[in-house]
C-alpha cells in the first residue's frame, strides 16, 4: 500500500514510484503489444489499398524571375558595401 504523501508529490521519493510504474506496464504489456500490432496491420492494409503517389504532370516549364533575382543580388551587394564602408564609432576605450 502506498502512502498518500507519495501520491500527492511523487517527486518527493521517485524510487518508490518507479517499481509501481514497472508493475503497471508489465500488467498492460499484452494489451499495448496487441494495440501496436493492430495499428501496424491497419497501416499495411491501408498501404495496399491505395496506389503509390505519382509526381504531378507539368505542362509548361516555369519561367525564372531573372530580373527579381538580379535585383536581390544587387541589393545584397549594396548592403555589404554599405556595411563595410561605415565609419567605426569607437571611443577612447580602445
């Protein structure tokens, strides 16, 4: 029989709680294994019923937004140049 203080605060003495969890899992191990097996069989039946996915059919090649890509590259390059040419504001602590 477990003491009521352990049920109210199980972290007070976790070594007494672990055997109880182990006994509980041993009792339910059969039903847990049955549920896992049933779930695996359900997935196998579902996979057999459905055909494998196929890639979509593309009718035309997508056009690359070249202008936007070049503008992004120019903006990034401008940002790097701006950041590298900024004046360093350091005081007398150097």
